[in-house]
C-alpha cells in the first residue's frame, strides 16, 4: 500500500490458475482440431491474466501507475469488461477495453516509459469501473524477452 496518507496503491496480481485454464482451452482446441468461437481471444504464450482487487471502490481518483521492469522489454496492459469472477476461458475480443497501457524500458534506461495520455485515460477508466467492481481482470502481454517475474505493477489512487 502507498505509504502516503490519502493514497491507495493496488497491486496487479498474476492469476496463474485462470491463465492456466485459458491455456488448457487453447490446448483442447488444438488436440481436437477445433476452432475457437467467433471473436474468441485465445491466450498466446506471452500473455497472462492479472487481477486488481479493489479494497475500496468509491471516492477514488487516479493518480499514477507504478510499473517497474527488472530488464528491458515491453508490457501491454489491457482491461477486460468482465464484471464477476469470470470464466475467461471464453474471453471474447469485444470484452477487451481501450485504451491500453503500454509500458517499456529501454536498454540501459533506469526508468520505465509509457504513452502518458493513454495511461492517464486508462487509469481514469479503471477508476470509473472500480465503482461497480470489487475485482478487475487484465490481459498482460509481455514482449522483448520480458516475463511476468520481471514485472512489479500497481495503480495508485487518491482517496
């Protein structure tokens, strides 16, 4: 949690069980020579499902993202429109929200960069969605050799 008074820092937590279930869906389709449903989003090996649990839902104001990458690479954070504990194994492309947050670290850089306008808009959208959700699910895509173990991410609100 954020150390400063009046701030709430909510971490992104990898939902390994849900990610595994979604990968099993992909494997099942491959084994049966099946096709995904029209518009179904199947997880790529570099995609993982994360969640944010809102311990407070109201009177939040987005302040900033706190994204730390242990090595160079890029992570794309996409929100999903699922309201309750989802069975995301049948996640549809239309359930992926925009804008997305794109965070990257260049070789030799100390700081993580992002497209600030999109990150700000995305954070504000999450603030609105928090009012109707206790949990929000995210699809994180890792590129440039980056892996989940090399990410520490949270979203910081003023309360």
